[in-house]
C-alpha cells in the first residue's frame, strides 16, 4: 500500500509540472500577445463603431514583461537539460541558479 501512495504522490507532482509548463507557458504567452495588441491600439484592437483606439504604454510594458518571463523559463529549461548532459547540476540556493559539478 505504501508503494501505491508513493506512486500517486509522484503522479500528482508530474501532473502539476506538466500543467504549469505544458499549458501554463503557452497561456501566459497568449496573454502577452493580447496585452501587446492592447498596447499597440489601432487596428490591433477591437474597434466599436469604427473608432480606432489609442495605444496604451502599460499594455506594451505588461506584454514585454510576460514575454521576458516566458523566455526566462524556456532558457532555464534548456540550461537544465544541457547542464545535466555535461555532468553538472543546477542548485537553487539563492535568488539565482548555480551550476555545480555532480
């Protein structure tokens, strides 16, 4: 019975990471594209009664922040894969990840 609980414990962790990285990052990217459309205004935004909307600098700043988070997550994943392939490990002891020999 202990093995069943251990398997279920591992399964929910894998499911959680899969939901965050598998569906979370593309959804975050989609929010960034939507914020960029809001920040651009004009033809990129939905118009009502033929009135073109003005650009919003806040939308552009939100979009670039979201894009930076997505790129950072992708680069961290690639770095993790490459580091383990070269015999290094990544530790998160502080604010920044640190590469150490295995």
